[in-house]
């Protein structure tokens, strides 16, 4: 039969046939997603990972940052300054 499908008659889809709903936050945020959460650029997140203790896991060529770990890191006051409120670094230091 042309156009036949594995669905039962009536076209109803069982709950078990549905794809699981995506969860937010995902298990690990990409650097770009972490930058969106922090409202900073990707370079600031990469610097935070390399130099400021932001916990991250290397996955392939990139990093993944756990959302809860990111929130805890921000709560400890270690998030990068960004936007108009950010102070320029002292060049003499």
C-alpha cells in the first residue's frame, strides 16, 4: 500500500512514540550558551574557564559548562564584568 505508516488506524500517536521533550538547561551549556546566560562574549567565558576557575568539561574541540556550576560560580562573585557597568582594566597593574 502506498503511503502506509506504522501508526495505528486513526493516526493516533502513542506517548511512547513521541520524542522526549528537551530539558532546560541542558546537561552542559556550550561556551556560546554560557556567554548568553552571563550576557558577555565567548572570549570572556573562555578566559573564565582558563584563568578564573569556571568549571568546564572538554568535549571534542569545545567545552561544556554545567548550568548549576555556572550559577554557583556567579554566586561566588567570580563572573566576568560585562556591558556598560564593566570597568576598564587598570593598564598600570
